[in-house]
C-alpha cells in the first residue's frame, strides 16, 4: 500500500530546454520514487531541443529524414517531434488511486482524461480541440485553410501503475520540423499550432491554461 498524497500533484516548469535523454532519466527516477512511496506525483512542463522520438509502434518508414537526434522513447504511439515552442507535459501519477472521476487502474480512462485536459486548456485559449475516431491526439479544423490538423499529441507509458510521458501542445514551434517524420503515423493530415491558428499565446499563457484545466478533469 502506497501512502496517500496530501493533495494533488506537484507542478514544475523547466527554466531551460531539457535534452530528451535527460528528461527520460529524470522521469524514470521520479516514477521509481513514486512507486516506492519516496516522492509525490508530478506534472513537469518542459521544452526540448529539436528531437524526434519513436514510440513502441514506430516503423522505419515513419522517419523520413533524421534532421535531428532520434530517440527510442519507450512510450506508446509512433513518431513525434519535440522542440522549442512546443509545451511538453510529462505526467507522473499513481494510478492505484482515483483521480477525480478516473477510477484506479483504468488506463483507458486516464488517456481519455489527458485528451479532455488538452481540450479544456485549448478552450481557455480560444481554440476548439476535438477527438477523432481512429486518430491519436487532439485535432482542430482550420477553416481559413480548409484543413484539419493535429495541435496536440499524446503518448503514455505505465510502469507498475505509475504513469510517465504525457502530452505535447504546439504553441509556436517551427512546423517545418515535423516534415522529417510521419507524425503519429498519419499521412493524410498535417500539424498546426496556436500561432498558426492566429492565437498569439505565450508559453506562460499556455501553461496557465493547462494548470487551470487540470482540476476540472483530474480533481486536484
């Protein structure tokens, strides 16, 4: 039995770009500490230097051009880009306990909760994010361009009921950097960002939206 947390997760915001390998090592250590009752839950908001990461379902064909360092992430999903202007949220929760309406040990409900978190944060920023059947991530309709594009990605891993990895929200990344991969294995749709949609949000404003939306979904 793990000790009950005093409140919701700790929040941390990185004050510099975090190399991907460093983030993986930090997450792994924190997940082990949570599992052993030596640390509390954590939501860690970071930016990375330009990086391509491969999930457990990634294929060689999904990497079109290795423009940036490539890492095997160990999370679910396929290929993802991380870089400046993108807010990556690493979520480390103990799923042996409920989180708001999310029942213990219910990974499907947890992933649905991450999607809802992004949708509600985007709503606070003036963007309607939506799920799409058969497509991972959060999608927006860009009526000005006549397209439907991904604005946020998800990729999770659960180790002994403690979660790691999480979400990535495109605030203002260089969208041309996504051209080196097939994002999440989806060739028929592109990617977008808040700035491309005409929402000049800062990273701090995106963080505030994410923090405000969290208790609406996860309860604390």
